[in-house]
């Protein structure tokens, strides 16, 4: 079994990172969260998953993560 990350998952992370770093509104929101003592850690708080469901993303309360498909 290969440990390589599928290209669709790699692309998901790449697009999410680009949005977070280039979108002024998102950066403002993340800065406000950080100023309030809730820093956003990209590697901890965001996960890209491949699912067969017709869902584009959401929030997983059990892991406190943003989930993107």
C-alpha cells in the first residue's frame, strides 16, 4: 500500500492554503480569532477527505476540524 497522498487531496490542501493566504476577509477573520485567544492552526484545524457523499465540506465537532471534500 502506498503512503502517497492522492492528488485530489493534495489539490484540496493547496487550494485551501491559497484561499487562507490570499483572501483578505479570511485573513481578517483568522487574525480576529487569534487576537481572541483562538489561533488557527492549518495542519490541526483543517482536513481534506475524499468521500462518496454529495457533501462539499463542513465542521466535525468531535475533532474540531473544518472538513473539505
